[in-house]
């Protein structure tokens, strides 16, 4: 591998310190030297020409598990300067499965990201890793174990607390994945079946995470009125189980709760003062995205999608679900709040569908679809769930920009796109623009965040959180995951045109190899699945 010398760059080293002008030399897959006027030798020389040079960006929260198998060149991530992606979030993953749980696992993942083929789900982390690395990938992958897979393997779609025996079975299955090198466990406490876990189950699994020196992440039970209680529940798990944690996409959703995010951050700061190792991630957009099934109370999914469809076809059950969605009346789901009650039908848009004949609905709101069908909005929702068998993705406009600024500028924050990649549709633009958007915000001075601090939130902070000891900083001897970008870097993806590539990220290296050169992908695949044993 020929050395590469990047001359006269504005070096942002990942620490948050001010940029400085220097050269950087690579040797093999490592950074060999950083300093002024380095000798070129036989290196390929690149003139940075006033561009910034930073560590490769790490997407701390994404749902790229499946698309890594289908699009190993990861073009929309490379175009943003991303060199590593954390998958397996919010309890969604493609492993581990037992023969009896394979269909249920694919159904669960498919509810969020579309159809999963039988060969695209796996017995364990080792098998998933082999499938990813066997294809060759452009950028690195860091994988969490999804809680749902554990529950489905042991209990299926049962809406009840686990028995002691079932808790131990899940604990043993989790321990196997962590021993194989998975980085931790993700909870999705609004998504069935993860939503049905009680404290005893969650605490037992947290103890396993801690015993392996791994990480616990959580989509907590509520980002609405129950936000503070949900943060406290997560902190209690970390405290009692003695684990390190990452609270996923911290936000205050729904206008009645805008302005409450600083209180949630205060709870995390208090926990840290008490010795709890906790931080959070968030994306730089005022809208979120999820499965359409999140509009229903968790109990609606007991038994899986087939059971849900049967409930929607039954007059009494359908009426009960209508009351839950329209009035917030869900006796079986204490603490659940209706998204529709909080943000309205007009603020829920269709991002992607599974059924080909439903594609014309992508980009339209549920209010518009109801008007087109000349039906009540709930009936349009029920029709779409049945027609697409629950595999519809939605975009929800629900966040306050003040809360967003508070999250994005806080020292405990790290950037995650939370992208939900599908091969068609009008997905949330965060999958295509989060990192350049965050850089552009910093360049404009929004939220009081300097550019160098923004880079730290995308590099050193997630690298430390996930134990990536050779990444996230520019230092001799560390892995040469590098990103070159211009001062006018910006995102161009919009909610109307969400797949537009960003501007300004010109060159990206993974382990000393270009995966993007002069604004174009190279086709190289030097990435790999990183494990806790080999980072």
C-alpha cells in the first residue's frame, strides 16, 4: 500500500482543540506522522488546498444492519465522511435467531426497514459478521445485539414478563454474542417485544452487559410526558447493573413537552456526578422517523403482525385501537401516549412502503391520504397497515429547535443519524445529510458550537463510548480513517428530496485506503466489522 501525504491541511484532531495547519502522512493502514513540512518520499501527495482534515466520522446510531449486506459500498455514508457505523439499535437486529424464531425476527426487523430474506438473518453475531466481511465493505461496522432478538428466540411475541428460566435463557444467549465480539445490547422500550420487558429482565441483561465490559443502549420508554421517568429508569438500570450506557436519540417529542429536554439532560448530569457512566446521541433534525406501528399502543402487537391484523379486522378491537390512537385511551399500556394526539395526522408522512402498489403514497401525510380516500384518518391508517402488512416507514415532525440545540451542543452528546435506509421511497433525509448538516451548523455558529467541537462529537466521543481505541483522533500510530472537507460543507437532502448527496466532503480514507477521492467513490472496500476484541 503506497503511503499518502496530505499537505497543508487545516487539521482538526478530534479533541475539540482549535485547528492547526500541518501535513499528515500515512504508512499502510496507520497514521505515520503529523507535522509541518513532512518528507514525501514515495508517497502520493495531496494538496489539501484550505480543506479541513479530520478523523473519519462515526455514526453512533444507525439502522444499516441490512443495507450493509445489500449495498456494501455504503455510498450515502461515504459521501458524508463517515468511516464507521453503529448498527443493531433500538432492539432491532438481524441476529441471534433460533430456527423457531427466524420468521419472527425477520418480521420484527421488517416492520422498521422492509422485507428481510431468509438468508439475511443469522444464528449469531459471528455468522452476521462473516456475511458482512465476506462481501467486503467500504466502511467499518460496529454491532449491538438487539433485545428483541433475544426475547423472540426465547418467548416469541408474548406480551408478559419473562420467567426466571426465560431470563436466564436470554442472558445466556446475550453472553454468547458478547463473547463473539458484539459491542453491547440495545433496548427498544417502545417497540414490542422489547417494550414488554419488566425490570427483572432488563436488570439481568444489564448485568451480563457489565460482566463483559460492554455497553447498554436504550430507546427509552417515553420521549413525551414520561421522558424524565424514562431517563430515570435507564439510569437505575445502569446504576443497579453497574454498566456503562448510551441513551438513544435524546429528545422531547410533541409540542406539549417542548422545553423539557434540559431537565432530562440535568438528570444525566446528576447521574454522572453520582458515578454513572452515561451519555446520549441525537440527530440534527426537527423530525423523527419510525415504523408506522409506533402509532399504535404496544399491546396491539401481542402475537405479532398477524395477530394485529386480526384485531384490526374485529369490530370491537378496532374500536378500542381507534380510541387509543384518537383519544389516548389505552388501559393495557400505562404510560403510553398517542403520537397522533400530540402532533396530528398532518405531521405524519409516509417515508417508505413494502408493497409496490403503495409507492404513490410515499411523501404524503396520513391526513392527505385520508382525504384522498374520503375516509376517517384512523381508517386510512388501519387500511395502510393491513395493505403493507406493517412494513411502512413514517416521518414525524415533532421536535422543538431549542431542545434540539440543547442536545446537539451538550458535551455528553455524540452524533447519530438514526437513518432508516430503504432502497426506495422518501426516507428521512438524516440518512443522507446528518454529518455535513452538523458541520454546517457549527460553521454558522448555531447552538454556540465551534467546528472543532462538532468534529469531536462525531469522532472522539463515539470512539471512546464504543471502545474504538485506535480511532476517533488524529495521532501517529492510530488507524488512518480520515475525512477531508471544504469550509462550505453542507447537506442538500431535504424532506421533499431526501436522497440528495451533500456538498463538500471530497476525500475519505478507511485504514489508509481511499473510499472517496476527488468527490467520487473509488469502489475500494477496506472496511470490516470491528469487535470488542479487535478494534
